[in-house]
């Protein structure tokens, strides 16, 4: 098929194109540092393309946005945290690849939503107490890394888990964004072969669709980077907590 015929083969309506365009614009915003809106992107794309197929359509655009994020925020990355989380995220991804075809999506979403909401409530409590205590137990980073890896493979839903972890670590705004950028760039590249050769959700056809959408991702990224500069560290933490909580509720009742 030609380039145009491939795009036409998706049989997308004008409303669906607008919805997809809005979702990938939000993706650019999210990767620029406006965290917590990832669940909205996942919901829109899953509605248009289906749960599993949408993960393969989303992944190359995530990697593209990750590249811009690691270039833009590179100097703020906290490599000690990345090295601590990556091994467990890889384990989580591999488990996700193994059981991804069998797990009930409804049960998965409900469980994740409960974990996210409970975690956010705990974070709200510690914020109200003005506690500066940082979790140091190895189990915290191990569990976070595994859950983030597992959820990013199953449904690109690791954002809320990583948000809670970085907030708990009391990261300033730019360190939060820079560390998350490198962490997810590495793990998304690691996921790519599994989507191509095992799940077969990334194909020549999906890449053609990506090529049309990526300019919108880039626009969203640079607009988001400008907005992030205007937000103070304190307001940034509050924003992430509120949006992450909303994302958990959306997942719970979706």
C-alpha cells in the first residue's frame, strides 16, 4: 500500500483524528514536564484503536518525545536513582511481556487505580504535615521499579507510579523531569523489540500513522516546556498530586 492508502486503511473519522491529535499534543505536554496527564492519552488512544493495539501506536511517539526531553533536561537527571530503578523496571517489563496477553485488563486497571489513589492520599498526608523525610528503604525503590516496568509494558501507565516515587523523594521540579525523561527513554527503547517481534503491535503501518502525528507531539513538548518554566516548585508538586489523583479515579471508574 502507498503512504496515503495506509492512512486510509485505519478508517478514522474526523472526530477520531481530532481526538488522536489532542492526545498526542497532551503527550508532548506530558513529556515536557506537565506530568499526570498520561492516563488521558492512554484512554483516548485505547478508545480509538483498542487497548493492546494502542500501546504499539503510542510507543514510538513516546520515544520521540523522550528524545526531546532528555536533550532539554539532560543536566538535571539524577543518575543514582535511575540506576536504582532500571533493573527492577526491566524485570517488570519482562513479566508484563509474559503475562500481557492473559491478564484481565479490567482487574489490572482496578488494581492500579487503587494503588495510585492510596499512594496519592499518603502523599497528600505527608505534604500537609510538611514532612521532608525521604523514603530510603530498598523495598520502596524495588517495588516502585517493578510496578513501573510492569505497568508501562501492559498499558503505558507507569506515569502515576513514577510521579509518586519522585514526589516522595522530594525532587525539585527540574530534577523530577530530567530523571523521569532518561528513565523512560531507556525503558521505552527496551520495550520496543517486544512490541515489534512478540506482541506485533508496532508495524510499518503504525509507524506511518506515527509520522503524521509526531509534529503535534513536538509542538506540545515545546509549549509545555515554556509553561513548566512559569510554575514554582511548590505549585508543581501540588499540580502533580492533583492530576495523578484524577488519573487514578479515571482509571478506577473507566
